[in-house]
C-alpha cells in the first residue's frame, strides 16, 4: 500500500493513499485532507502533483488535487467527495478527470470479473 509522508513538527505521519480525500493549495502551503483529519505542509501543490500517482490522484483545479476513488457525484463543474465535500472542477481539467474516472472504472471491472 502506497503512503504519503507528512511531517508535522517532529512527528511524521505515513498517510495511506486510500485515506487521502483531497489536497488544497493555499499559496506556498498545501492542506491535506484525510478521512480523519487535516494536515498543513510547507510545500506547494505542484510538488504533490508530481509525487502522487495518477490515477487515482488528479488535479481538477489550480487549487485542488482529489483522490478520484472518493468521488460520489460528478458534474461538469464540480465533484462531491466522501464527507460531502464539494470541489470545483475547471473546464481545462474536466476532460482529464473523465479519463481518470474511466481508467478507474475499467480497473475495478477487471478486478471484479476475475473473482
């Protein structure tokens, strides 16, 4: 299972990818939201875009990277994730998001059909 290392002071957290809901940019900082809590890192969101694997992680807006596995509802302009969090989707990133969702669906069908 892949994990993301997050440092908070002297503590290090190893966040399983499956627990990460989304990341939000705030200038030079990035907030990482998990199913349980929120972390703040002194790295910009571009760093995480390069580090996190796609799929399931996809940049949907200049300020947001989401875990596409956590999408409950998708419209042309937004996605709603678990915990009822709605994230905007920019027009320029919508097509890439659709492709990632398609890949994830194909992979889940392949696993399901093997059982």
